[in-house]
C-alpha cells in the first residue's frame, strides 16, 4: 500500500532579527533578567522583532504568503532600527512580558506593507503591529516585583541602533526547552541609495 504524505501545518511568523551584540548594554539587561528565577529570557540567538505572527499555516498558504511578502518588499531598502527603553506587557503593574522598544519609521512602513499583503490572503491579524523586542516572559508571579525593578531601572536605557538588511519568514517548533526557530525564507534588503 502506498503512503500518502500528509502535509502538517507549520507554525510561522515574519520577523527581522536583532544582533544583540551590537546593542550597548543589552547583554547587561539580559543578564539581570536571567538572574530573576521566575523570568524566562529569550535565547540570545532567537531575539527578533515580529512583524506578523501567522500561527499554523498549510504548505499551500505558506507559498502564497511567501509570494505576498516578496511583492510587499519590492523597492524596499535596508534601514536602521533604534533600540530604546525597557517596558512590559500588558503593563508594568501586571508584567507578563519584558520588552525593549524598537523605533524605526522604515520598519513600520515595511510592516504595514507586509501586513496588508497578508491580510489580502484572508488572514487577519489578531493585533496591530507594535515594534518591540521580547526579552523575557514572567513564568512565576511571585517574581513580578524583581522584574518591575529591572524594568524601572532600564526604562530609559539607550541601546543604540543596528542595520536591518533581511526580512525572514520563520518556522517555530515548540519544545520543552523553548521554541526552536528555523528560516523558511529570507529576503535581502539592499543598502539604501544615497
């Protein structure tokens, strides 16, 4: 009897990666967050800015998403993103996620184009794009006060800027130790002209 391959949905998202080593003071903040027992820091090599979380998508839809992203990036160039300040979702009084702010009009423009292109495929975003870099997730509520102190200490931290030269469609596989990310496809952004 012949086996029919079953295409399993892929948990995917669109992102730009963040080179932590290029951001002054970020390693110190990650070290402080990592010292809080109830906080789970994002693995250094997994730190990114999510442009669009897609959830579980079929191979067929993934191909359409790739095409939509490629169209959305026509004429786009590389850009700088400034990383500034530490905050928390949903708020500093009720911490679930600790993040660093990402400031870039070019990133917001590219995100708007990508999101509009994906929306046309019938996939509606569950929330609007808010540029940020997730650093840690609070897993044990009794450590919220320690987390709040770190956020307050670095609320106005200036981490500098870095160049974004790629947009990536990534696969996320959930594992007990944390998510494993793999590139599905990457689009190079040429250096800005001028």
